[in-house]
C-alpha cells in the first residue's frame, strides 16, 4: 500500500482506450509532443525514471532510441503497467512498479520523465512531488517534462478546453485536480531550461531541463 491521498485516482478503467482517446482528441499531437524531447536529450543514460508513464506508448520509443543500463517505470494503475510491459520486447533492464511517488526506489537518476503526469496534482502536491524528484536527479541529469500549458494570454477557449479535460478525468478516473499547476514557476527556479517547444497552438509544451553540475 502506498500512503498517498491520490490513491483513489484510477486510470485503469480508461487504460485500454487511453491512446485511442488521445488520438481522437488530439490527432497524434499528444504523442508527438513527447517524441519531440527525444531529439533534445543525450543518447545514453545510466538510470532512467519514468513516472506516471501510462500505457507505454512513449516507453516503446524511448527504449528503441536510447541506451540505458536501467529504467524504472512507475504507474499507480496496474492496468497501465500491464499495457506498458506488453509494449517492450525485452524487459530485462526495466523495473515495472505499480506505485506512486512514495515508492520510487532509493536511487539517483540521470533522466527523469514526467509526461502528462504532473497535471494530476494541485500546486502544493505538484511542488512536493517535484521537490522529491529533484532530490533524486543527479547533478547534470536531465528532466523531460511534457504537459498542457496555459499561457497567461491564452484565449478562454483553451482554458475551457482544459477545464473540460479535468471534468472528463474526474468522471472517468476520479481525478480531483481542477486546474493546471504553475509548472514554469517551479522549473525555472530549480533547473536549467535546455529546450522548449510548443505545439497544438501552444496548448502542449515539451521542455527539456538539466540540473546544474
Ligand atoms: C494523464 S496519464 C499520462 C500517461 C502517459 N504519461 C502519457 O502521456 O500518455 C497520467 C498517468 O499517471 C498515472 N498516475 C496518476 N497519479 C499517479 C501517481 N501518484 N503516481 C504514479 N502514477 C500516477 C496514471 O495512472 C496515468 O497512467
């Protein structure tokens, strides 16, 4: 058992159709926004952490394009973990963990991947989890961050769309979060921005950060 209040979140019900829903709502842009960061990180890592990794669609690409000694893949949904396992041909260097931020093994990582994961939390929870992840990122390590983004000057349509997404995830996955945390504020304070690419009319942001050495 994990100690986290977010334990009630359960993406298992939508796990089998998660990628299909993403394609229907965003026509491949969600996946492409994640692939974008693969171009902007090194090709070799010692120990990668992917948290809130979901169905493993991105994991498949990560494994195919990068070398690593070990990869830890954590998701709170057992169904998501099963799907992710089925996506990779060879799982011998990969530890799949059904768990959350409280069950991250006590290692340091040279790449941390949070894609459409940190939006599951309110500002306080996000900062707590981000602080924890940062403490396990080694000096000079990379952080691949992809998520929704509401620019202060964004049109109301985008804000309404994000609210609609939160309502959808509340109904289907019991997600209680109502609005996006201010990711930029925390990341700009704690890490060095290496590359920032927006897509889908600036609704999606793919960022690569590095911890100072
Ligand atoms: C919106 S989905 C994103 C999945 C994937 N990263 C992607 O972009 O397709 C969020 C994922 O985070 C997982 N999740 C939510 N809260 C979690 C937590 N506290 N610890 C680990 N995983 C969590 C969910 O089960 C779900 O698979």
